[in-house]
């Protein structure tokens, strides 16, 4: 199936998404990758507040290249999600609505997705120039010192992604993996 | 006759090559991507390959890097033994080229200085520089920025000689299988067989800079390349790991002599953004 959806996510919409669906996302999403996740973890460990309330929001695992003058952002494709696996379940338990990245997730992340009715999308890796066109606004809102790894708020229009892990725990990569072509 | 080359010329070339590599793929890769799109039968796979071709077009026309991971700069320099570098330290000149390329070219700075402390150096230096001395009075420079989505899925295995070619095939197969979507397929699979521990890794890296479509010279290695490419493309992983017939564009294998007791095999995966620019000065 194909859907046009908006972010922050509506749980009733997420519920009907199935692994393999092609989805265009419009609305507000946030970037965070390795260093930002590490810092968020430390913040939570200290009992302090995170810079963003993740409830129903989407994190895009992405660190852009610098924008040229007059441009919103540079190249802006997904990074490998598995490096965020140690951190993701905690954020999902705090209400994180969805994640966009590329590549496999751990069983713990998959379980947390099911438990929280969340979703994991893949954007096409290595299509950063193409994807950057769907980003209409970008603003660093936390951890500025982390450079490309800072947390950014993005306004996106029809960002193309594919559902990899749906709220029922179906995993598109696993569905394809056994599929040896003879 | 000794030929003098100013190191500022090296800086200039490397600056430009870093920018070029990150915005335009070499001709062999562009052709391979086009062929892949034609060959792919899976509808989603075909759509994704079409997007990747469109991505290449946008990158070149609008000067947006092909991928936001503009890599760690891997640089090979084959230096003619009759060349004398003047005007400064060659190593520093190379670093300066990378620094200028990545800052002036709006490329992402993805390098941390100490691997454990992990502070960004903010100019993508240092590079990984491999030099070799060759006959003649020319310098061949290859700049190959390497993304880490695929680098992280690479491996080296010290096989026993008894495991032979079947062992090698297994290592290649396992590496691609485990990488799946993480390494941004369609891949170029660089393989190094033989040498020592570090030589095998270097052979694999160099194999990635060999133009796609250019086959190995030895007949038995050539047929191993063909066999493994066919096998990998039957894995079902497909473009972006979302299923299809094109998982790899090429399997390039480089070999070297080795010890009677060993059979090192390194598999260096590269994504479809397999960047390599070569210039001879
Ligand atoms: S593996 Fe290659 S295509 Fe994928 S994100 Fe890294 S550099 Fe880009």
C-alpha cells in the first residue's frame, strides 16, 4: 500500500501501516544520530529533561552535509540505524512515535516497537541529494556543539520512506532475506 | 632526470579531487548504475535504482554531495622515483588538500581525532594515505572517500590453506549476507586474497578503486569474480536491501603471494556511492 501521512504521528494511522508499505511523510521531524543519542542517554541517567518531548515524534537518523549559501540543508540521507539500537528502546518507551534510518534493528528494538505501537521506516541510503529536496526548513534546536550530529528540527514535505518494521513486528528485511532467487 | 613538483600542486589537486569525488561518480560507476536499473525486475528495486540515478543527476547539477556521508578520505599516491617534491612536507600538503576540499566544498566533517575520545577534528583530517614508489617521473593520485555504513560491514579472516577457494567463497557470501541493507546496496565488493594480515585489507581496498567492468587478469580469479557476482545477486537482498536482483554491481578480487601456512581473505564492502577519482601529474 501507499500512504501520505503527517508527523508528529497519529497512533491510529501508524496502526494500519504494514512492512513494505511506501509512505510519504510531511510535517515536523527531528534528526539525531550517535553523539546526540549518547548525550540524551547521559541526560536521562542524571534525571534531567531531554531537549525534545519525543511523544509521537519521529527521529530521522541523519547527519547532513553543510548547506551551501541560500540552501536549507546539504545532502541528507539516512545513516545506519543499528548504532542507535542500544538507545532506542528507552526512547520508544517514552513515547517516540517512529524512526527513519537504514538497515537492520536488534530484537530489543523490534520488541519495543511492538510494545509501544511505533514504527521503523527506511529511507534510501545514498540518496542524500534527492532526499534533501523534500526538506523545506532545518534548524538546530539542541547540542549545537555536535556539528552535523546536533539535533535538528526539520519541516519535510513528502519525504519518501518504506515501512520496514510495522507495529505488529513484521520486518521487511527478514521477509526478503530468505528469498533466494534461483 | 629528476622532476620537481611543488607540494602546493598536490594540495590543489587533492582539494579538487575530494570535491569532484563527492559530487560525480566515475564513468564506470555511472554506467553500472544505468545497467542495474535496466536489469532489475523487482518493481520496488527498479524504483529505488531510478531514484539513485536521479540522485546522481541532482548531485552533479546542484552541487549537493551524492551522499551526506562524504567519507574519510583514503588517498593512494604512486610516486615516480624520479620525482622530487619541493616547497614543504608532502604529508602536510595532502592534509591541507583534504582540509580545503572538505571545508571549501561543503563536505561533511566525519572524522574524530582519537578513536576513543571521539572529538570531531572539524576539517575531516587526517586522511588515510598510502604511498608507493614506482618507476618514472609521474605521480598518480587516487582519492577515494569512504563511507562507513559499508566500511563497518567489512571484515578480514585468516583462513587455513585447506579451506581453499570454497572457504574464500564462504567469507564473501557471509559478509554480504550479514551486511544486507546496512551497507547501502547495490554494492561493489572488494576482495583481497593473500599477502599478510594488512596486505589483504589493502588489496581489498584497492580492488574497490578498480573500475567496475574491468576484470581480474588471471582466468581463475576472473571466473571467481563472475561466480560470486552471480551468487550475490541471487541473495534477494536487492537495492537498498528491500528485495530484488541487483545486490552488487561488481565483485573485484585482487590477489598477492602469501605464506605456506596462510590464506588471508579481506572483504571490503562499498555502497553504490563508490567514489574514486584518479589523476596523473
Ligand atoms: S554506506 Fe555509502 S551510500 Fe550508504 S550512507 Fe554510507 S556513504 Fe552513503
